[in-house]
C-alpha cells in the first residue's frame, strides 16, 4: 500500500518538492503519531465531562495536525467537532462524532505505523 492510499496525495506531493521532502514527511508524521494519542485521550476525557474549551482546543489542534499530513478524513471530523463546540453546544448526541474521530484515528495510526514501521524512530 502506497503512502498516497493513506494520505492526501496532493499534500504529499507538495511536501516532496521541499528540500529533503521524504525525510520531512517522516519527521512530521512521527511528531503527529507521537502527539495524537494524548490528544485523543484529552478529547475523550473532555467529552465525558462536556468540557467545551478543552474539546475546542484539542479538536482544533488535532484537525490542524491531520490536515498538515494530509489525513483529510480525520481533519474533517475534528473540524466538525470544533465547529459544534465553538457554538457552545455539546451533548450526548455528539458523542457519536467523538467515536468516529477515535475510530478514524485507530485506522489511520495502524496504517501509518504499518507503512512507516522501518522509518519511524
């Protein structure tokens, strides 16, 4: 499975045009994969407590990081959560969106780890 089947190929192509592009891709993905589990945990805890400020902040950071590496689906889901909580809304009906974020992260992280097993530190 090629990298483009996991991430947005246009985003990868842009990064590859930069000096040391392939190394840069690996470094950025390594940082994203390293930081995201804690971010996901903070979203889980904030969702359970209906802590809108933490949900807004963490969903914003998750969406931005996902967009940076071209993980479009995760970025979209995180953006939807950010938009909802920015309106001061979050109730049990939005927990499904959180579950979708967690499922997408699981799928994405497994794919990235399989793809980069030999390259990531």
